[in-house]
């Protein structure tokens, strides 16, 4: 029996390290900087790396490394990357019986890393979007938790079906909304979110969902509480995380490390946080510590799944670096 089943994408990631002369400043893009290549030229790459990624796969890795029985439900292609993804999960002891195969190519990402490890992702959303609701082995699912990583593109339409099944079968739900789900609108999402136990967002996503300026963090958390009465988490990258439950707001700082690769940091926090809730019998502060520690560990090693924590024996020691403050939501 699996304790947790994850939903979301599984991808084959290709990392390419960019050189300084391939970067330039421009006012034509929001960030003010871009990657540029000579059209039609053959470009030498001095460093490349293959890894696995995708929200469903990343989070399944965390749960397995934290000692849980976990399976992944998603779709991959019948191609070499799809076979490699299944083989990787089987070698980890992650359940693969809920994986569907289809004729679309497996999701792929090309991740361009700048010299200071800022990333640009070229994402192909292939087979994962074609997860067939009618072919999901619903009758074989009886975990304690569902974890929904962002469901992109057409896959976002399954959000309500998955949450409704969980509610009907007394399965707790953690849901990390992505942009494809958020653009469905608050009116469409609110009745779905009221059936979930934990909502996970980053600050930009939370601002988009609530319609509150991201500078007004208290306003965002107050509005999230009205949309979703359970546990709400809002990550702020290196600045830490906000977590609310009812009228209590917990602000937690992060701590500085050398960043090698930010890919998968959000998945690492979310799955680490849920692991912490389960292990601590819903102790929010302990869960925050595990979530931040898992994310920090992730970004110090290249690849979304390679740096994830093995177990949680050192969390109390790591947690000393994390400043936590409680206040009322007003």
C-alpha cells in the first residue's frame, strides 16, 4: 500500500552551461538580459548534463527519500526518455503501476544555465498532458495523501477530478497550483480548493490567484484564507516562506548557501513540507524546517532530484539556522 501518490509531469532534462559571451543585456525582455546565438551557426557547448525532473517525479523522489511508500501517476511517451524515467523510478522503489504510456514524446526540458547559475528553461510539454482520466487505476488507489504538483496545459483539467476522488475516499490532498490552473480563475478554483488540505504557491502565483499586489503579503495571506480554509504556504525564494492556518501566520527565513541549480527548488520545499507534516503529526514549524532544508539541499547540486535530503535526522540542527516568527493575520 502506498502512503502517498504524486501527480504531475515527469521530464528528461538536458542542462547546458552558457558562456559569458552568449549573454547580453536588452530592454526587449522583462529581465533585462537574454541568451543569444548566431542563427545558423554551430555552437560549441563546453558543459552539459542529463537528469530527471518534472513536478510529479521530483516530489515522488523526496517522499521516497523521506521513507514513505510512494507511487507516481502520470503519462510518459513510449520512447527512450520515457523508458529511462520508468527505470529510474523502479530503481528508487517508486511505484510505477499508475504510469500511462502514449504516442507523444516524453516531456523534455533544455535548461540553459548562466555562469552565475541563473536558469532559462525551454520546456516541451508532451506526453504528460495526455494522462487519460478513464485509464487511471482509481480503484487501486488508497493512499493517505495525494500530492498534486502543477498540472500544466490540458492536464490542468484533471485537477477537479483528482480532488473530488480524494474527498470522496477520505484522502488528504496537497495541491501546488501552476499557472495553467491559476488562469482558470478564482471563481472556478475556489470550490476545488476548499476540498484540499494544503495549498502550495510561490509569491507570484499567490498574487495572481488572489489579485493582491505581491508587496502586500498580509493581504495575500488574508485572501488565501478566504479562498482556502486549510494550510496555505507561499514561498519567497531566498527570503523564506509564509505559512498560514486559520488566523495564525508563520514567517520563516531561509539561509544562504552557494546556489548551483534552482531547478526543482519549489517541488523540494512542497514535498519536504508535506513530509514534515506527516512525520510530526501536523507540526507546522517542524514541517517548515524540513521543507526549507530539503529545498536548500536541492539547489546545491545540479539536477532537480540529485540533492534531495535523505531522511530528516538533522532537521533540528538545520532548523537552528531558520528564524521563525508567529503573528496574527489582520
